[in-house]
C-alpha cells in the first residue's frame, strides 16, 4: 500500500492505476522467482532463489535433534548503492 501511494504521489497516476502498476511489477518479480530466475533491480539489489539440502537441526529449547527437509529459500543481496544509503541514513 505504501508503495502504490508513493507511485500515486510521485508519478501522478490515479490511486487505482498506481495500485495496479505496483501489483503488476510484484507479480512479474514473483513469477520470475518461482521460475528459478534471479531478479536484479538496478541501484537496489538482487533477489534470488537458493535450494537448501536436507540436514539435521536442533531444537534450541530442548536440544533435541530434528530433520530439516530440503527447501527453496528466497535470498536478497542489496546493491552497494543501497548499502551505502542505508549506512548513511539517507532517504533521498
């Protein structure tokens, strides 16, 4: 909602058009990730999928061992520009 509101204010589309645009972009990103592709957004970062194999984990409360099944996880690697902005606290 915040992102579509920002598009509404900055770009000048209607609220509905802004929401539709944001939803469309997010759908394209998620579809690419589901297909196993990485998604690079310039000056922001890269989203990707990583396959993790099965392993034995441990319950931190009880110390009991438990199997962890293989799975796919979403990863994000911020760009150097994003890292610098966050470190400096710049909103701009």
